[in-house]
């Protein structure tokens, strides 16, 4: 009994987790050898239980005395993310959100307590929203790439049953942007937004032969607070723009009815019902483990495929979203995080391989050997 108690105690770590497989192995070894120890009886003045305890102690020191490589990697990864999260708050945007209803408050995907995509439209009526933004990060030798996204349960119009001819509504809305920071200066040099079918590039104090054509455009006069982009967002469809000039004439935006969303760690003294603080949620932690949760009634639906650095990806294309019986709706219209793009051929690349985006924009040369220092999607060590 004492030996078994020792066995259990030495296999409980400080996080309260049990090394279950090791426990099972050692219980098996005790059962296998118990007759051997019984046959020995006592050796000198040492009782059987002391011998067993010493035997188990040797096993523990050999097998569990040091953390495994995977445990060390998990600790290292966690420490990196804490560091990156602090930086993510430092460069996180200030959002100026046109506000027509509570459905214009960005929130967490599981605001209703689950990660089911096709119940968010109806559940949006039943819950109040807390402001959130999603983030992700990659680091290369000379750049940091911060990806920020806002989730809304509804992409809507004033009348989804009888919308204008070219308009529609859909369940779930995922609106994203990319912020590029130059090292070692730690200054924002550009950001991109993807309003509707366009990709708009905004440069900050950085000269580059920007390559633009078709749906890829150069933004006008971007606004910043220190190194933070200021993003102006439509109500309803939630298209994001980096300057007042680019959004001024849009039908779904008015400065007369806006809310300002700032990161919770941003020192902002103005107290007003029109100012909201948002928290960040790390995409890799929340959605990457659910990348296989695909199908009707799941988080995602549909697949797409692409390659990065010789690695083949098959990932979910959209958040799962239904079409109500009445109205003009599009099924599964909201992009999954890694499908974000507007320029044809950049699906997957825009999120997973931002170094390639810099090459395509003419920010760095196409022959550049810029290497990643951190990119968990392509398993950089």
C-alpha cells in the first residue's frame, strides 16, 4: 500500500496532471515482481516496502526526473507567445466602427458558448457581445507580421429579405488586416486591409515600388496613433479602410454614428459610451486545433488547397453558415482565417506566408532569402 501511494504521488506534477501511461506501466511492473519481492522476504533489517519504494524511486529518477523534449518545446512556445502578445497589443489597431446595431460590435466566435458556425445568426439575438479581436504572428529575419481580424455573427443590411439587387446578407463575417513591422526599428511600414473584393495597401514612412493592379490598390493617407493603424469600418458588411478619404463616400459609413474600439492595454483616458476596449484572442490556439472540424453543424465548411515552401496544405475554406428560408443570403460566405485574400492566387499565402506577400508587393526583391524565425504553420524550429 505504501509503495502504491508513493507510485501515485511521484506521478502527479505541479499542474495536477498524471502521467497515466507511466502509472500503468509501473503498476504492471509491481504486479509482475510482487512475488519476487515476497520470496525475498526481508533483507537484513529492510522491510519489503522499503525495497519496493527504493526500486520505484530509481524508476522515477530515470524516467521522470527531467522534462521531455516536447514538454520543453511547449514551455518555450508558450513563452514566445507571451512575448508576441505584448507586441501584438502594441501594434493593435484602433477601430472606428460605424454603428447601426449591436451586430456591428466585433466579438468572439463562441459568444454563444459553442464553436458551431451555423447557429450564430439566430443566437446573436439572444446574447450581448463583448468586444474582441483575433490576432496571429509570424516573424522573419527583418520583419514582424501581425494579422488582426474581427468577427461578427451577422453580415447584414437594413432589409435582408428585400435587399438591393447586388447586395446580400450572410451568417458570420470575418474581416482581417495585415500589419508589417520593420526590425530592428520596430516601426510599422505598411498594412493591408481586405474590404469586400479589394486589397488595399497602406504605406507608412516607407518608400517602395508598390506593385498594384486590378483589385490590389494603394490606399490614401493612412492614419496612425504612434505605430497603430487607425481603421475605419462600415456597418453591416464591415469593410475595413485605412483612411477617412477611402471610406468617406461609402454608403455604410457615417462619422455621426460611430464607436471607437481600442486595445485593452492601450492607455486611453477618454471615458465615453462610444469608446470600447477590446481583448485579443490568439488564432493559432483557438482555430488551428479545430481545422478538422469541418461540415454541416461544425465550425468550418468546405476545403481549399495550396502549397508553401514545399508543404501542401488542405484547410477549411469558410466558416459554416446557413441560409434562412426567407431573404437573400449566401451560404458559407465568411472566409476561414487562412483563406483570407482578395488577389487571385493569394489564398492561404496571405495568412501563412507573408514574406511572399512582401515580394509580390515589391517591398523586398523576389529573390530575397528572407527566412522565418517563427511561423508555427510551417513548423519553423
